[in-house]
């Protein structure tokens, strides 16, 4: 006879209630809850620089930038997920009292050795299923590089890499341009290895 405990999925309501009082962030995948590790200083500086740059670009625009404290909810046939991207751009916002958003236009992740596989795999797959998502942007920590998955007019995503501080990422949904030199300003990439 087995003594293994049966898996009891955590409900969305219980997850959200737990996150409201938790001192640590957790992501939620179809009833399972996973603790989020804190980022390194370089990870946090890249995410902060990107938040500032995009926030400045969107001043006066109806779309707003949200930092890593805002979860994105993905409701799919196979279950609900809540992910904490490093930053997101939201044009169709949930109510002010919510702790998550449903309709991101752009999602940014700063790649880390511990999150790379998930950011490029499961998270990309599920974010790109959201009808509202126009861009999924992955920022490297070891070089001034952005890998962008841009939605095309047929609904499919095209992968484009921007390498070097002089590169400009077109934010096509807003007819704006994001400069990599702003995202990597003040960051010594030689220390990130």
C-alpha cells in the first residue's frame, strides 16, 4: 500500500488570498504554486531601467507600464496560470483593486540562468496565446541583447534579435522606439558572467 499523499490542487481563490499576505511572490500553474527567487542586482537594474524607459515613452498614452509586482493571469483550457513578468505594458486594464492583469500588450522578462528555459518555453508559449499580446521581449543579462517575439498580422509571432547598445526596438503597437542603450545604461556587462 502506498503512503504517498494525493496531490490536492490549490484553488485560484486560495492562491490569490495567500499572495495578498505573503512576503514572497509565487507563481501559479494549474493548481500548483511555485516560489519565485529574488533577482540579482544586474537583473533588477535591467528591469528597472526598462521600466523607466518604457514609462517615459508612454507618458500621456492610454497604455501604462507595470512593474514585477503585477501578475498576469492566463486562463486557458488546460488551466489557469499567474506569472510575474519583470514588466508589462497594459492598454486594457483590470479594475484598480485587482492584483493581476488579463490583457498585456507587451511582456518583458530579464533572462536568468534559473529562468531561461521557462521564459523561452512555457511562459512564452502561454503569453503568446493571449489575444492582447503584441510583443514578448526577453532581455539578456550578459550582453546588450533583446530577443523579441512580435505578433504579425496573421496572428503568428516572428522572432527578431537586437544585439548591441546602438539597437532600436520598434514598439510597433505604439509607433515608438525603445533604445537598448537606455535599458543597459550604467550596467557593466563584463561583471555579469
